[in-house]
């Protein structure tokens, strides 16, 4: 029977110590693409709260704003009210299905290029190179003694980390209030406590996750690498080391001394040196690979130097890999999007998007909700008619005041008046003025002849009296005493 020491090893632990990852600088098309994605995503994140959008005098002019105080979500011309939260849910569903579509087509492209953890980790790794130098200099500095120079470099690097992390947290709260005003209040110490708490939490998490944990988040903390395997098949594009072409490995000198005895891989380890998660792609598919394709840039550069064809490491499907292994020649990249799985994902994604656009175009900006007052259920008036009381909530979602008309359908002889009027002012319809971008409660009294069914359904409707006559209606019940039939 094995002893505990046999199971844990010399260090008495079941866990291997983390090895530092110091990615080497690399140039190539995929590195330039990552630069472009990082620049675009960071610019969108930091700049969006400062974009202005004129909605008139009755609404905020921030283009993208989650207005929690007034329960609104603004995105340029679109305004989402709390009862329309299904639009936000639809966007989240589209984002999820979009991830399925991208993963089934090109593997972990989201992880490799646009994931926030990837973007900020990549940014911090560039800070490392700026302060400490490239890979070899970083390794020497990490393994060297603590000198004044090392302390100064660490202090400068962590100060840059902290600055980036602080602005990351600061940009986030700008989405929830007017950015210029909140910035002024923040630095004056007059912002809400939750703003300072949010910035502190996001600063700490960005500093730790992007500055120190880095690849451990992708490998151990993130659930997506585990889920993505269900989204991929043999036709998904993956970063692949073509072992049938590269093995057995050997240096250029060995290959020249023994022609035909070695593959194209010269065992330079450049693919490992540039990897932001520190894996060896030559060991096959693994959870640490985020398909950023920097190893392709590194390998293609080495192949060009030694006069061998590019593509030893390349984007490749399992089907194409099998064909190339069997024939010795690489087939053209298949159209990975035009297959049942991706077409189904795209169809669902497009259907949700089109449905949301259709409902956005068709939705009325005048909404009505009616509630029957139950105490008392009804009142018998002196002339024998019956009065029911209702509470109306009229929602004007336009950024302008509106004149509207309220009327009833399906209740013969009905007369209406509000709490501000009286029975003498009752009419068959009412006109009201609604404030812009607001919900107006109205106490409505409805009187109808006493003779009739004890419970009768009818409709209260509201319509605009301006250039948009569309409105809303609600079916409600009118109550009479049983003897009134």
C-alpha cells in the first residue's frame, strides 16, 4: 500500500508550483490582429461613456447609460424601460449563441482575442516588456536578487498596473451615471459610496487577475474551456501542430547531416516562448490553448529563416489534418461556417435579432396598465347607476409631452371622470396631458347603468392625439350587485 509520502512527493503537496510565464515578443499577422482587437475593445470600453447623444430636453444626453435611479437603459436612439427588459435578455441570449457560433467555427477565438481577461493580460504583458525588457530579461530579473534597480522596476511596473486597473474600474461606473458629472463628483469626494466601493473592487480584481493570475484564470477559473468542447467538432478550425510533418524533431545541423531523418521542427521552442499561457502546442490540443495563434507567427518566422514551408503550426480542422497527414499536402481551408451546426446557430441568432428589431419597430410609445380597486368593489349612485373605481398607470415613453384620449369599449352607457372632476363633468371619453418620459397614475371612475350582468368584461383604451395615434388597451371587469341583473 502506498504511503502518503509516495502520493504527495517530496514537497508534501498534490499541487505543482506555478511556473512563471514570460511571453516573448513576436511579430506577424496574428500579433497585429491582436493589437488591432485590443486597441478597438479598449477604446470602446473607455470612450463609450463620453459619447454624447441628443435626445431632447427631457432625457440624458449620454449615448450609452444604465440609469438605475430612473430605471432606464439608453443605447443611442433606443430607450429600454423596466417592463421591456426582455430586450436585454434577448441581447444576452444572442451573445451566448454568438459564442457558440464562433466556437464551433474557429474554436476559442473569443478567448484568444476579445475576452476581457485576454485583453487586459495582453496589455499588462506589454507593460512588462516596456519596463523589464523581453522574455530573457524578465526571467533574469525574476530570478535575480533584490537590488535597488529591481525594486525600482517593480515599483514602476506595479504603479502602471494600478493606474490601468484604476481607470478600468473608473470607466465602469461611468456607464451608470452622467460621465462628466460623476467624474467631477468623484474627485471632489461627493460621489455615492457605492461608486467608490465599485471602483475599489474592480481596481483590485483587474490588478490581481491581469497582473498576476493571468493564465491561471483561463486554465483553472474560467468554465468556458470546459464548455467549449461541446461546441466543436471535426470541422472546427483549431491551432494545430502538424506532428506528421514536424516529427522527429532535430536541429538544422542534424537535419543537414542526416537528410530525411528529421522533420521540419527544429526544436527551437519559439512556439512555447511566445505562448501567453506557457503551453507547448506540440503536445496536442489542451485546455491551456486559447488559440491566439501567436505560435503560428513564431513558427512561420523560424520556417522562413531555415528555408522550410510555413504552416508547421497553423489553423486547421481535424478533417483537413487527416487529409494532409494521409496525402502529405494541405487541402484548402474548408468553408467551416456552411455546415448544419453553424447554420443552426446562425439561424437561431438571426431569428432572435430580427424578432427584436421587429418588435422595436412596432412597439408603441404609449402604454396602459389598469387595476380594479377592490375596496369597495362597486358603489351604487343616487340615480341607480353603478360606479367602479380603477387606477390607471399611463406610461409616456416619448421624450415629449403628449395629449391622449381615454375611452371604454364594450360597456354600454358608460361615463368617465377622474378624481380631479365630478359626476357632473363625466363624459364618454377623457383627454389628459402626460409628462414626457414618465408614468402618470390616474384615478378613473366609471359609471354604467345598474341593469346588467354582475360581472362584465370591457376594455379601457388610450390613444395619442398627435401624429402617432397608436396606443394601448387593457381588458378589465365591471362589477354590479347580483340583484342588478
